[in-house]
């Protein structure tokens, strides 16, 4: 176990290990247990020493930290998305109790706010209510996973009088909410959620845990590869809307890519306008900087009907504090075993038996399973008997997207150099970096590139309010999978190339 209190506090793993002898264990002879899992791949790379300054005009960062959620064996992706054939009912079905003994929770089971902190929290509340309805106070409940969903459920059950043990595969708490104190950064680095979402109850809960946030109204800038800032027309959004409307009239769901093509919304003309950008470029921009980061997936697998183009309008507030403070507050009264990988879950009408990769087994009256959808899609955790077909179908059809973040700190915020202040904004539109015939853009806090497929979907100016020279890059879908395979030096070179259009002196 690990302690979430001040240094020197009693380690919870020691506490739980001492109490394991009091927990009834059993080995089910009828089950064949899988071999222990290999050592996990870290979900993030350590902060790196900056290499020599590149020759593309982008200065070398003084610090870097990145996530690798697709390669993390305990997540297999960042969050769920609606793949072709999915419906909100499928998500609800996945959360239905199994045999009165098991309940699956996690953001993938929440139909209202999937892929969000609020969705994870709501699913934990729902799962705890189901267990409380099915069981009675005093029963032992095993909660698998110490993320937001699992810890929320565990707290609710403890408050309701249940005996709860939380089992976490990682050596830390939080799941896909991961705050790190990275070298070179003067603030916590969030490798998971960067924004709160707009659920007021979730924001209030974070504030009650002393997690600082600041309002964030997205001001999106687009720059061409030549560094010209250009206004973003509705071209791409209109094409997506046309495709969605067409898909809604079809007898069955299709992919967003198919809907774009079959509705006639694409392809768009490739002839560039006066600003050097074509309608086809703008559709590609919408997909790369909008569709991909909101789903973590390619248009070929995203449901045209279920895709929500307004999702990025509900970012909520920017997390500037330490999200793990919220995790620590949830975990404070709980018994939690970290570094404990559940490999098998056997259940019948009397109990639930868990098998760990250490060879230990643990019995409980009921269990809540909050492992991510990406893990449920593998055979990492085996269920005996198999989950009902309704649950299997939901797991099969729902998609798991890959979205990563990279945090970069620089000596100075070079990307803000061309953003005019109110006091000295040019009186005309002939200022450098402004397309002819357009008004200068307001100070941008989201930077995107149009005219080429950027490896970084969008850059968040995370230090714009405090003045810190910090950018958070959002890397999504195929680009995230590709970049996760690179070592730190090659990765850094790739993401810095994506900043060339925003450099003061591009080479």
C-alpha cells in the first residue's frame, strides 16, 4: 500500500497486508488462472533534459513531460468513445448489475458524461447505490480500481456501513487522473484530465478538495504552415453537420468517414483561397483539432449518429492545482492495496472471488469493477462465468480512444509574441501575421495548424493567466499511437516541429 498523507505517515500497504489473514481466501479448483502480468509500461516518461536548440526557429523547452495512455497496460487508452453501432443504452447496459454480485463502473458506463471526470464520479455513485440496494450493511465489498469511479463508490459504501477494500493495479492512486511533480515545472503537471468539464457538482467537489481551477473560454487560433494567422470559417463544422444529418436518416449507423463521403459533404474543393487554405484543408482541420481530440479515434470508426461536435464546448475550467488532492481526499478513510493486479473474477450466487497476479485470492460478498474499457476489451481480467451477452456486446461495440498530453515549459512564451495587447493593437489589418482583409485575432489560448496534418491536435496555453511559459499539447488518435512509440528525443523533435507556425522567427 502507499500512504496518501504527509511523508512519514503509515503506509497503507503495510496496514492491509497485516489484515489479509483476517480475510477469507479460497482457490477455486475449477478455474485456470492466467500467468502473472509482465511489468507495466509507465504511463508517462520522466522529465527530460532539453537537447540543443533545433534549427526550425522553435526554442528548446526547458522541461518536458508526456503521457502514454495507449501503451499503459492498466488503461489501454484515455477514455471511451462512441464507435459505430453504439448507443447510450449500451453504456447503461454495461453498468447493469451481474447476478446480483458484480457491478461495472467507470466513465464508459455513464451515458450523460462519458469520457469525463463527472462521468466517472457519477458511475461510482450509481454503482455504490446498486450494491447498497442488492446487499446490506456489514457485507464485504471489493472495489477493483482506485480511480475516480472506484474511490467514489468505495467512499459511498463505507458511509453506508459496508466493509470495503479497494484493489489497485498501479503503484499509485487516481487511475487516469495523474498529477506529477515534474522537474522544471513550478506547478503540478496533469497527465490525465486537464479540464474539469462543465458539471457544476464536479467543479464544486474539486474546489472542496482545494484543487485550484481557473475559468477557461477557448479562443482558438489557426495558423498556416507559413505562420499566417487565419480566421476559422464554419466549413468543417458544416460538413460534419451535413454528414450527421444524413446519417440520422439511414436505416443503420455508419462511420463518420462514410457519412461524410456518402452524404456528399466530402470531398471538398482542394483549391486554396486567398489565404492559401482550401475548403478541404478546413475540413481536415476540424477533424484533426476537433474530432480527434474529443474521441481519440479516427473518423472511420466513430459513430456518425452519436458523435457530439459540441463536446469541446464543455471544457469547463482549467485545472491549475493538483487533481490528485481530490483523489487523496476520497481515499483518506479507505483501505487500499496498490500494486495488486486482479487477473480473474469468479462469481456465483453467494460470493465473488478475486485472483491476483501474486497468486493470492480474495473473497468478498460483492464487487465493483472499475477497470477501464480498454482493459475490459482484453483478456487481462477473466470473468468466470463470462459476463452476460449484453455486457459483452457493450464492451465490444464501445470504443476506447487514445489521447495524450505533452507539457512543455520554455524560457519565454514565444507563441504569444504576435498576440496584440489592448493598448497597442494595430489600427489596421496589415500587421505581420494577420491575413489581408481580416481583423487581428484576440489573444489565443488554443493554437492549431491548418494546411497540414499536425502531430499535435491543439496546443493549450496553460500559463496564459499566470504568465508562465507553459504549453500543453493534445495528441490524439493515430498521431498519439505513433508518437507513443518514439523515444523522448524523437518525440520532442516531432512536437516541436508542430510549433513552427507559432515561432517568432520560423526557419
